C-alpha cells in the first residue's frame, strides 16, 4: 500500500493535489449541509480556489496534458492564494487584525422572510474547532501542504526535463 501511494503521488501529483483539494471542498459542503456550520464570506472565498483547481485540472485533462509541469505550477499558485486567504481568515478569527466589515448571504430568491431567517455568520467568530484549530486553520494547513507539494513536484519534474 505504501509503495502504491508513493508511486501515485510521484506519478500523478496534479491529480493527487486536485483530488485532495476537491475532498477538502467536499468536507466544507458536508460541514455546511450535514452539520449546519454555515460559511461566512471569507469561508466562501476559500472554497473558490479549490473550484478553480478542479476546473483547471479538467481543462488540462481534456487535452491529455495532466502530466504537464505548467499544471503543477498553476496549481501551486492557486493553492498559494488559498493559503493566503486562510491565513487572513485565521488572523481575523484570532483578532490579530480586523476583517471585512460587510455582511453576505446566500444566493437565491431574496425575500424579506429569507433575509430575516438567514443566519448571520461572522468571520471573526469561530464556529467549530478541533484540537484548538478552526476550520480556517485546517484549511490553511491543507492549502499550505498542497502548495508545498505542487511546488516540490514542479521542481522535481523541472530538474528531470
């Protein structure tokens, strides 16, 4: 099993990184729809890079170039953006700096009743933490790991080309 996983990570780094990102996105949706942890505006910001990474991978897959090192470089940059967003969010949660000052709601048909019944989710309040780390904190660790993984894989392929 270990050799198979190592081989997969070495041979298919873009697929592995994109898959990990999409699993992270799935976990975010499960926490929202399965456990009722509604995302704040900054939580939504952190979902978009995973969506972009999945779309980018599909675009490369449609041309048969998922092994191209430029895909790894682009994924690294996308995950780096997500790392920055997550770090900023953690800083807001921990009161290291002030966050955004506007409210946002979910899209859809907007009525007075939907506005009055919509949950107000503040970006500076931690809804859930595990072992003292918030969901934004875990996203920071995941996005940082994916950034480093894609960067390392890019450099390894670049040296061999």
